[in-house]
């Protein structure tokens, strides 16, 4: 369980801060997504980093023990799937996340709630 606590302590605040940023600075997130659209190298880097993080989490902790710690395994799979989606279907990601500023706000709620749950587990 020690590795699960450590992963929750790292990714909990990360997702919490990311979710808050997306909620309060959605206009900046929209600008970033707009500039990413025209730069394929950014998609490659972003997808590779997500893939690497997902593989790291799944390598360190991939347990399905039906407790709150299963959130860490789910997080690893989400990063892995997101990395693959960004690498192989970048335009689909842009289309789904850039429809409007309100959709960016909604996309910020998920990491916020997930970050709160992981902080609760880790601390």
C-alpha cells in the first residue's frame, strides 16, 4: 500500500491544481488548445508524456482490490488511453475538448474531483 499512498500524494495535488486551473482560467486553456491544433510536435510530446505516465503508474501499481486505491489503477489506465488517443487520433481530442469555453470548464471538473479523492487517500 505504500506505493499507492505515494502515487496518490503526487497525482492528487497535480490533478486538483489542474482542475482548478481549468475552471478558473478556461480562456487560457482554450488558447493553449487552439495553438496546439497547429503544432503536431506538441501533440507528440503531450501524447508521449501521457503514455509514459500511464505506463509508469500501471507498472508500479495495477491492483483491483475493490477499495479506494483502485482509483490509482484507473488513473494509470486513463493516462495510458489518453496518451494513445493523442498519438493516434489528435483531431478527435481537439474536437471533443474545444467545442466551447463551457466544455473546457466541464473538463476541469473531472480532474478536480479526482484530485480531491486522491488527496483524501494520500493525506
